[in-house]
């Protein structure tokens, strides 16, 4: 992994590569996984990288010097296993400055908050490997079946946590296109 920075009027990029060790991973297969996509989390200095073993590597600024890089360089903070079935993360993006979106090789889509807790998922779409996700520029709309309140009392539902998203298109590797 390389992080690059560029400053105006400086002829070269500055870069660094945070140290990653096999012991950081839960097993040999996880430590040998390939990185698939990296995105920055909006309004933070954090970046996340998906792998073909279904993990999410979380990078953040090092606030203390531990002999591992410089103080302001990003380093591996934690590894979050997003796909228990080792399904590769093909698409990784953020939307509405609110959600991290993962399109997986098993045809599933999952939306996470920026603490990596699942907010919404789409799993029975009969998609094969997700290849593309594209969001409309319309304002986010609340999902039709927000089911946050299990008691049946509609007055208890916290509307501020209801999943809301713009319409979006998903395509898979068999050229199927699905509008959600």
C-alpha cells in the first residue's frame, strides 16, 4: 500500500508505505489476500481497503510514534472481517458522506456506517459478481421497509437512523443491470 501526497509548486510526489505484517491477519489465507479497492472516508483522515478475502483494512493517522513510520502517516489500525464467507469485495465506495458501500463477488450489496456496522443489505437479487454501482444525483429517500422498531409502536421509530439513499444501479459480470 502506498499513500501519496502532492503539494503545489513541489515537482515530486511524497509517499510512504505503511508496514503490514502477517501477524496482523487472522490466518495465512487472509495475509496473502489481494487488495481490491481503497477509498477515503469523508471528513476524516481514515482510508479503508477491501480485499479478495472479504476483509476491510482500516488505515488512519498515527497519533503517537511507536517506531512504525512518522507521526502523521497512516498505518493499519484494524482489520474488519466484513464477509464471513470470504467473498471478495469488488466495489468499495462512499455515498452521501454517510455510508460505505460494498459490492461483493457473491452478488450481495451492503451499506455500512463509518464505524463499520451494517445499515442495509441487498442479498437476494440473483446477481453474480458485482462489477459496478452508480448512484443518482437525486436526494436520498428513506427505504420503504425501515424496520428499526421491533415492538410495533410506530411512535418509537427513530427517524434519524432510518436508512435513506438515492436510487442506484448495480451491474454484474453477466451484464445484468438492477435498479434499486
